[in-house]
C-alpha cells in the first residue's frame, strides 16, 4: 500500500513539474512577443517624432 501511494505521488509530482515547465515556456514566448511589439512601436514613435522613415538607406 505504501509503495503504490508513494509511486502515485511521484508520478503526480512529476506531471506537475512538466505542466509548470510548459506553462513557463508559454509565458516566456508571450512576454517575448510583447517585448518585440513594444520595441517595434517604440521605433515607429521615434521615427514619427523625428520625421524620419522606418526604412532609410544612406549610401556614401
């Protein structure tokens, strides 16, 4: 009886760890998307404030 309950607890604990890892991975990806979007918006605002376009190519 003790062995089976111990094994069940270990499996449950292992499953919880995997679920938490997956949740953290999803959150990391979501945060990266938000940061990339904020960075792009910041670039656009800066371009508008300075009157400069987003895609300028200066050649010498």
